[in-house]
């Protein structure tokens, strides 16, 4: 692998891509440490550190690489873009016009991406405004503190902070697209990867100080085994063989051939965990508005308490449900069967048309079950560890682990293909 990296730097254009990607990453991390004006950063850091891993804003802070705890220019991170992308993927299934755009090819995809950017800016405006008022309200979710100095919570100051954070999100989108066009890997994924791994040293140090060397070593071993398991599941796929017959296109006869449809075991990726975590935050939001004692006790004891058996059960079932839900949205067996029939492709032993769609659906349902159970186990592992050990956080959570391993694998494959195109030995012999 080290030789492959050396070979990558020997190629001028590949070296430029790698250095450009590293430059954008450094710029992104710099923006994550530049605070917005007005606010008292020390109060915010103390309040969020007291919440621990199950805090109200910890999920957003994960994708900003700790920038939210510093109320930085890039404090919202890439989360508004992720939310916007998920919304657009769901709307493509519901709105016929978006579905037509998606089928138009590259032109339609550009239109959808443009709408996604606009939705991202709107979400960033709403989210930054909500955070500003939440940080001023002295909410119990923030430990009852107000991070604004006395007399500084005015309309011009609010507008300034909102515009700065929204502009930071727009700049993150631009930097991600620059990496995709001129660097290595998918830009947005690289920035998310950077944000997630930037928290690992701090979380590891906290575990070492709280739990001692034995727990720290044990957690490192668990993390290593989890990475192996994630790589195994992420690479796992069911290959459906496809046979194409000879056909006439214009005045030419095309030769038939055989290929396959790769159906991944984890077809939904990390999206089910994000959906499930978002659903579990709704009761917390309601508790910050509706202050009835009985409702607040239920939320604090069962919904937000990661050590609770009720929390683990609800979270696990939500992850399994959303794994099937998102897989059904992203892969349509009927459309796949129709496309195969149009281009003369058949699955050996299966009749074209509806029987092919039923076969693909049955296979997808079967292989999604172990994938969804694996996602639920990865998502619940931090809660299980926290239930048995008295530590504040577990660095190898489901979301962070799937993102880091998945992005690392995809980036390595892209660099591998670039090296093989230039007749260099890649990572794998």
C-alpha cells in the first residue's frame, strides 16, 4: 500500500489531485475552528460537553467535526446538504416531474442537483436561525445556559450570525464539488469523512482518562473487529446473472453477452441510522416545548437514555424498518425488469416481465434482512457498551464507523483505478 501511494505521487496529474484534495480538507478544518462573532464560545462548549454522546445536538456536531461546539463558521457542517439530498431522493419517487428529470440522464441529474443546492440553503437558514434562538433560550437541552452576552441578542446580530453560518454551509457545498471535479473521491463524502475522524483522537483521549488503559485497549480491539465486519458486509453482494441475446440496432447486429446485477447486502448504507436517530429526536424537541412532568420523565428515562432497554428496542426496530423502506425507494424491481426486457436481457430460468420483478424483489427482501440486522447491531453497540461501562462516549458508533469505512473503501477504489490506468501496481495484488 505504501508503494502504491509513492507511485500515485509519481504521476503529475494524480499528484495534483491528491494535493488539491488535501488543501481543501485543510481549508475545511480551518473554517471549523473560526468562531462566529458575538457568542460566548466557552459557555457553549461546557454545556455540550456535559450532555455526553446522547446529547441533543451531538448528532449534528458529528457531521461538523466538532465545529458546532465552537459555533464556527462551518458549524452546521454538511448536515443541511445531507438532509436536502435525502429529501430530494424521497421526492423523486413522489413527484412525477422529478422522476422524469432523473430519467433524462446527465441533464436531468444537473437539474436535481441544482434544486438540492437551493433546498440546502433554505435548510441552512432555518437550522441556523433555530440554533441561535435555542442557544439564547436557556433551554434545558443546553444545560440552561445562554451563550449570548447581555444586550447582544439583537436583530442585526442574529441576522449576522445566521448569514455567516448559512454562507459557511454554501461554501462547504462548493468545496465538496471542487473535490469531486478536480480531486480524488466524492467531495461531500470526503468532507464528512474528515469531520468524523477529526473527533476520534479527542474521544479516545476522553476514554483513556475516564476508563483507564484496560478499557481503552478493549475498545480499540472492538473497533478493529468492527471495521473488519463493516468491510465484510459493505463488500458483500448477491450477483444476479443476466444473459443478453443478439439484437439488431439500426443496421448493425449487436453481440449477446452475460453480466450480472450486484445487489448489496447493505443496500441502504448509513441512511437508516440517520433516519432512526432523527425520529428519536422528535420527542426531545417536543419536551423542550411541552414541559409536562410526565412527558419529560418519559423522554428523559426512555427515549433519550441510551442505557434504557426501551430505547435500544425502539432504535433497533426503527433501523430495520428504514433499511427496508430506503431500499424499496432506491431500487425498483419493476423498472429494472422492464429495462432488462427492453434491451433483451433475461435472468436464466426466469421469465421476462413480472416474474423477473417478483424474483428480484424476493432476493432483495432476503438479503436486506441480514443487512438491516447488522445495521441495527452497529447502531446499538455504543448503547450496549455504555450500559455496561461507566464512560461518557464510545467513538465507534454506527454512523461514524459506516461513514469512515465506506468513504475510505470508495476513495481507495478510485485511486486504485487511477493507478491501474497508468500501469502501476495498486493496493491489491
